[in-house]
């Protein structure tokens, strides 16, 4: 009996040892996998950076060779031309496509060295240049065009700044790239964006931080921040970005250029790579970015053609209406200085006041407007729509690699368990009126029924907003856009101010940004007294984010009803012209 008990004790001891060994082995395997995963991610990143370096070096060699054989090319003249002037001189033969291409390639390389705005030079563009002469009738014949990194170009990655997407090159061009080529344009460079796209800074662990062309201590904005920096720095005359919450408009504002978000569905979305698919309430759209409004209009006219409608039959065959764009009929314009949810910076509000005065002087009618129920809408409709899955898809995309500093604050919130998000929402309610609602919305929706209710609520809100516009008899809306350019590390901490841009993705209204002023010493002085509407952490962060911006660009935002894209551009052109005349 004693021997039997001793055997049992031995078996138990052996089992315990085996269990401990198994647990240790399991932990070891997890650690090995983790180390292996990190090592594989590091290798992938290094290969991506090497590809970029090689493309930059090869482009530099080609430019140097061209300069040696074409010493008389007047680069300063070419760079000074607007897109309309450039296309005219290319088509009448007074400028060659080679001269224009190499001038902009050289300028892009110089701008990139200062701002880190490019992810890869498209070396196939050198081959396209040799055959572009056969397409001289294209509206963009010979025009070099920059392309945001998440827009598909055959053979190139659309990483969206996340390592898990590297080394999965696109099998074909996006429809937009195909149409640009058909119109004679030459896509020649891909540009940087923030990790996972859902941030309005411009940094990722693969390609690094993009800087602002007017002040390298500031961000260029995002997520089309590489485009904003490159065009704002003079390295591109026309670029294509994407916008799901201000991603074209914010970098346009920060970098002092024009940007346009069309009605979603007006341009093809085939080949536009989001961070995750399936979210249908807050709609994304590709859109042009350029130095002036005429360039935006010309690019829209070029894209809205039979070739796009045949490549993507889901796009309504609506060619660009030049008559509406060129109309001079007086407009009835709604306006707002503050949306009631986020107090604008002094320069944002001043820009609206000054443009309002110019519009009234020009014979337009201005009427006050306020978006309805914005505090409820931003969390229950906007945030809850984008993160209806409780942030699951976003967190999965970030696996296998480091989180960029520009995203760490956001990811810290996204990764919390639902019970903790709800608990924090409850605890923080007395201290921060807006943040608890954000935490609750990040928990996501629990059923398909809840998702359908959310979709229905979005539809109801669109109808409510359109009805309000009709009652005010408004043609268009003038409102602030986020600005001036932020100091680094603040974009992920301030989601509240996105009410000025993201609302129009929810509504699917076309909207665009026009630079109209610069930050003054008086703006900076007034900012010292800024407290915000809620006087919470977000308001304090916003004040810190925009401090030290004297001399930086300030813009306004122009908005129209769905499918009235030409009306929106026409309004933007009116603002641009009045500001130019006033400066003279």
C-alpha cells in the first residue's frame, strides 16, 4: 500500500513537472513566434525602404543625364505655370513633355529630401514618357501626376502604412490611374500617408514622418499628407488623394493648397485600398489636390469621361458640367464660424468672417447656418459607424509590427476591452463631457439589427440636413476647416475637431478647401485666451497643437449638396478670385 501511494505521489510530481515543462515550452514558442514575427516585419520594412531608395537613386541618375543633354530647359518657367497654362503649352507644342516631366521629377526629388513625402518613384513613368506623345488629345497630356500610396498602381504596394500589407503588389491599376493615363497624364510618384490611414498626421513605421512645406516643425496633415507636402512644396502640379474624414481637405489646409472631396460615387473607387472594407456609413472618396481651383476642375473634367464610365459601370455617367462651373449667378450662401461642438482657432474663425465680407460685397447673400445635433451625431453616427466592429479590424491590421508614435494614443483607446471602455466613459463623464461618448462609441455595435438601425439613423440625418438647407434656401455653405498646421504628436489626441470635416463624409456632401490667409500675430495673441467650448482635455490639446503658427496658411471650406460637385467648385473659384482681388 505504501509503495502504491509513493507511486501515486511520483506520478503527480511527474505530471506537475510535465505540465510546468509544457507551459514553459508554450511560453517559449510564443516568444519565439513573437521574435520571429518582429524580425520578419523588420526585414519587410527594410526591403520597402531599399526599394524606395533605389527608385530615388535611379530617378536622380535619369534626371542628371537629361540635364546634361538638355541644359537649356527653363525649369523656373515650367514650375511657375498653372495646370491650365501648362496643358495649353504642352498641347500647342511650346513645351515638350520631356522638359515638363524631368523638371517636376527633379523638383520632387529635392522636395522629398527636405520633407520625406514620397514612398516610391514610379520608374515605369520614364517608359510611359516615351509613348505619351501618341495621346496628345488628352486633357492632361504630358502632365506628371502624384498618387497617394493607397491608390493601386500595377506592381506597387498599397500598404496603407501597415507592415502586414507590404509585399502584396497590386495586380492592376486603379480605374482612376487608368483614366489619368488615357487622358495623357503620367503618374510618376507615390506619396506618404499615416499608419492605417485613420489619422490626420502623416507618419508610419515604414516610411517615416512627412514634414510641412511651410514649417518643418509642423505636420503636413493627413491622411493625404504626402500629397499635401509635395504639392505645397512645388514638387507636383496635380495629385490624387483620398478622403474619409478630411484626408484631402486637412493636408490642403495645413499645406496651403486647394483640395476637393467629390460626392462619394462620382469618381470610381475601384483600386482605392482602405485600411478595412465593408464600412458603409461614413463614405470615402478620392479627390484631386492642386495649387488652384481651376486645376481641380480640369482634373475632374478629365476624370469624368466615357473611359471611366465604361471601366466602372457603377459610376453614374455624369460628365463634368462646365456651364455650372463657369456660372456667375449670385449665390445664397450659408455660413458658420463655429459648429457648436469644437471652437475653431482664431485664424479659422477670422478666415470665415473675412471671406463672408468679400462675398457680401460681391453681391452674394449670406445666411447663418448651424449643423443640427452635432454632439450626438459625431459619436452615435460618425465614430460608431467607423468602429462598428469595436475596433477589431483596425487592431488586426496593426498586428505584426510597431505602432507609429502618431497613432499610439488612438491605438491605446482602441485596444481596451469593452468593459474598460464603458467604465472609463462612466468615470470621465464629470471631467470631460465629450470623451465618455467617444469611449462608448468605440465599443461598437452588438448585432446586425443595431447596425441597420445605425444605417437608418444616418439616412434620417441626411434628410434632416437637406431639409434644413432647403428651408434656408441655401445653394452652398461656407465654414471653417481644421487649421493651422498642428505641432507633432497632437493629431491622435484630438478627434473632436474632426466635426468640421468628417460631418460631410457622413452626409456625402461634396466639399473643398481654398487657402485665403495666413496666421497673424493678432491670431497668436488671441489664441492665448482660447479656452474652447467644453474647456476639456481636447480643447487644451487643440490650443497646444496650433500654437506657434504665425505665417502659416489658413483656409476655408466650401460645401454643396450631393452630386452638386460643379457648384461646389464654382463656389471655391469665387472665393479664390475674391481673395486674389482683395490682396491686389
